[in-house]
C-alpha cells in the first residue's frame, strides 16, 4: 500500500512539473488518483476480451486483465461500468467512465472520443449455420439480395457489413441481443464478428461455423476509448502501454486468452 501511495505522488509530481497547472487539474488522471478509482466501461459480451462468468458473475477476459493491471500500477481500485456497443462512446463523452475496454479504431468514434495506442488487432469473420455449408464460400457469395446478414448495432462490423454486402439485406440487433443469435434462430443467413469471438462461438455452438472466406485482409487495430480533450490522461495510458509491451505483458495475455483461437 505504501508503494502505491508513493507511485501516486511520483506521478503527480512529474505531471505538475511538466504541464501547466490548469491542464493537470482538469485531467482524469488527477481525478482518478484522488478518487482512488479507475472507472472502466465494458460490454461484457465479447469473448475472450470482456465477458461475465455465468457461474460467478465476475468479469474476466483479456481486456479485464488489462484494465485491472493498469489500475494496480496506478495504485487505485478498478470499477467496471456496464455499457453497450451503441452507448460505448456516449459513456466516455458523458464522463460515465474514464476509459473503455478495447474498441476497434473507427473514424466515426474518433470524431468525439480519443483513443489510446493500439495493443492488438482483429479481422472480420462471417459466421453461418452448419446447414448452409457449401452454400456460402466467399465474401461475394454473401453479397446477394437473397442473403440476410445480421450485425450488432454500434459495432465496427455493422459499418463493414454495409460496405461489403451492399446487395444483401442487413439486419441490426441491439444489445444484449447479439448478431449470431439471429443465425441460430434461422432469421439470418450469416453474421459478422471478429476472428477472436468467432473462434469461441463455433466452440460453444456446434450449429455455427465460419464462412470459409479469405482472412487477414484489412485488420482492425484495437485500443481504449478515452476522453478526446484530455491529452494528459491519454499520454499516461500510452506510456503505460509502451512499457507493458516492452515487458511482454500483452504477449502473456495473448498466451492466456487467445492461444486456442
């Protein structure tokens, strides 16, 4: 505990010397340290990044470990604030939380919210019911007026699907409902998600399988959403990411959470 207090004092001292007092006083960094809490917005529905253990109702995942480690290094308590994909950015703008767990980089989101440096990347993957095996074998097969593609509202995949499948019918679902549930229910021919979630969904639901499209094109970097006008807080998080990357922290999390994907 003494080391945590010392870390707080060192951080504040350095920031006070390096920055105008007005900027420091208004920054989330100073408020987090004084409050003793780091508020983190998270959806809890993106396996293996952020999810809720059904047995314990505790939050876990790659991103949960990232936020917990950041709070620990700051010497504060982490507080997870429930949110949805469609309200993720609004929660930052409305100061409901100091940062989000990872979100795909998006020019639309960047208009009103800031981003940290990226520490991981994903690619888009379409899923279909196993009964459709052989029917859809490429991105082009899905881009047809006879095909219905489901997406979750507020996700980057929603925008991508509209661009990739401009001839198909796009249906959006709002959290806590999810796109893949439309495929399971037979209301959609395919859904769009990240390669990370797709790997876990096909393990959990034997009815689902990936559409055998070519992967790896247009990877999407992931980063934390932060208040756009708080460069002090953004700088701190970026320095923390750089340090953790050099020390192998993110590689350890990849081995822990993503080794089976």
